[in-house]
C-alpha cells in the first residue's frame, strides 16, 4: 500500500458510494487507476467489505468484555460478531479483551445484549458505555 491507496481509502471510509470519477478527481489520478486499486485492495483483503452507516435513532453502545485468561478471544469474538445488533467486534489490549459496538432499538435491548454476553461461560465481566453522539473521522 502506498500513499495513493491510503488517500483512496480515506475517501471510501467517509462514503463507500463515492463514484470512482470523484475519488480520482480528489486524489489526483484517473478513474481507471482508482478502479484498479480498489479492486486490488479488495482482492488483497485490505478492503474487507463495503457497509452502510445508519442514523436510526437507536441506542448505540460500547460493551467492553473481559474473558478468562485461558480463553481463545478470537473464538468468542467470532461468535459475538454473529449477533444481529453487533456492528463491530474488536479484540483490544488493556483491562478488557473485547469491545463490541452495538446498535439496539432501546436501552432494554442493550441490557438484554449485556445479559447475553454475561451468560457466555468465557466472560468474566462487562462494562458498558452508551454512545451519546458520533462524528465521522
């Protein structure tokens, strides 16, 4: 990956539907170059997926999960990633091992998700933070 790839990715991070012609204009190259680079980055796994961010009025939260020392965090993360309300699952360093970003219809649904996480035998504890506002970076 070079600087041009990074600049293309920065445009796509903000809006994955940006036309290649507009990306090319913004980064100073041709539409064909952008198309080829996006295809290559997709094939190489640099771009994992194109997604939609919504503003539904739902309650969003971060749920920090601590698991037992002898637990395979990748396996737990993979299982949790399949839950419908989960947008992201990150394996992190620090006191907690896994961070979930969830999008639920209300606080009751957030609480049910916390309970569901706590019922996993590998989970030792959770901490939850409601997301009050968000901005694109």
